[in-house]
C-alpha cells in the first residue's frame, strides 16, 4: 500500500481535527475505516494518529533530519519559500476584486433586493476569474434584472440578459443564492467577444473545435467501455440499432451525473451534432458554424469561475480542449 499524506517524506501537511460545521459544509462523513495504511513505508515518518502527542513534534523533526542530513533546509524559511509566500500575499483578495466590480456599469442592473446575495456569490468565484473580470469587464453591458426569459448574450447590442433571481438548478447545486452560474456563463460569452479588443478569443484558438471533438469522442468511448465504440460523430446514426444503443447508454450515464454537469452535456451535444442529448442541450439547428467553440468558451469561463466540481468535470471530459483554452487565457496580459 502506498503511504498517503502526511506520511510522505518531506511532507509539510499535517493532521488536525475536523469541526462538525466543517464536516457538514464539505459533506465529510464519519467513517470507521481509515483510508490509508497506518504503517508508513520505511523511512516515511510517523503515522500521526498513533504517535503519542507529546513526542509528535520531536519525532517529526528527527526523521527528516535523519534522512536529509544535518544541513538540510527542509524546515528553514529559504529565499525561494519567501518568494512563494510573498506571491500569495500579492494576490488581490476576493473582497477587493468584488468591490472593484461593484463600480462597473453592469452592476447597476442588479436588483436592489439581490445586491447583497449577488455580492456574496461573487465572493465565491475563483480569484483568477474575478481578476479577469476586473481587468476586462469595465465596459460590460448587462441587464441582470431581465425577468421571465432565459439567460443569453445578444451579440447585436453586445449585452447580457439574465434574471439573477431565477432559482436555476445549476446555480442551486453550486450553492449560489442568485443565478450566478448564468452570470459566469454569459459573461464568458461577453469576454469572448470583448476582452481582446478587436478579435474574438475563439479566433485565436484555431484548434479548439478539433480538440473538443476529439475529447468528446474519447469521453463517450470511455463511458461505453467494452460495451462498444463510436468511430466518429459524423457517421453516428440514430436509426442504426447499435448506434441507438450507444447513444442511449451515453445519455443515461451523462444524465446520472450531478446538476453542475451542464457544461459537459451541452458540449457533448454540440460535438455530436446534436445526436447525443441529455441534461442540458441546445436545439439541433443551433450547432452550426462556430457555435461549438462559442459555447465551449462560455462554459470554460464558467468552470474557471466556479472551480470545484464543475471545473473538475470539465477537465475530466475535455482535458485537451480546456488546457488549450486555459493556457491561452493564462498567457494574456
Ligand atoms: Zn451560451
């Protein structure tokens, strides 16, 4: 059995009790079983729970010394460590970023009674995506009090329309009080068209469509496993019996996944030319010209914003397409 943290050599993690509120918030369940071996491999330090508390520190100090030598810097604040620490200190905190966003014109359209909730939801957005919005959304136009219709970005007037008060299951599943998921998605569309000041992000990513198609085909074939194999979405034919079966299996599997999975089901729908549809999808006639890249960018921005489960699911289904997009965004100044 492989030793798990904090049993790794030179590991800086530790063990501490979990409070009941934390356990509830993170969905941690009490278990009689300890998931890792209580006998660390030779040379890998102590199993912290079995170590008498009095001597934990001494023993933990003693063992790395023994293996790394007296001159080891494992417990010293090195220059490199200091630099890394300073870097984290320079990262703008979410509250500063949200306070900045509040000055932007789009924020005026947030209905009064939702302002506090929307602000709180924004504080949960990953700082990297908040920073990106702060940098690029100064001129963003939006009506976030657009009652009674679905969320959309309208390219003709370059404006986002959505109803923040909507109790959308995708936002609810992410623990948001307002329809923040819709905001993250639609602001993703806006950023695609506006953040480069002239060209669209998708125009700078010529391989995006191909990578989404390849990732989608791999993902569907992973779901099928030894039950079958789809050679290409172009030749997939709903009226052929074997293909119909593959489509059914895939749709059922995707539907089983969590409500945050809308990105994945929508993009599989697009990549398969509308042939595989479950959970969230667009109408068949939507997937023409560059719609797949357009939707991928909005979903990827939303994934970067919500982080957690949604981002994990995107990376699992579209590892290459997401990395291609993310590297490009990360390289922007
Ligand atoms: Zn969209």
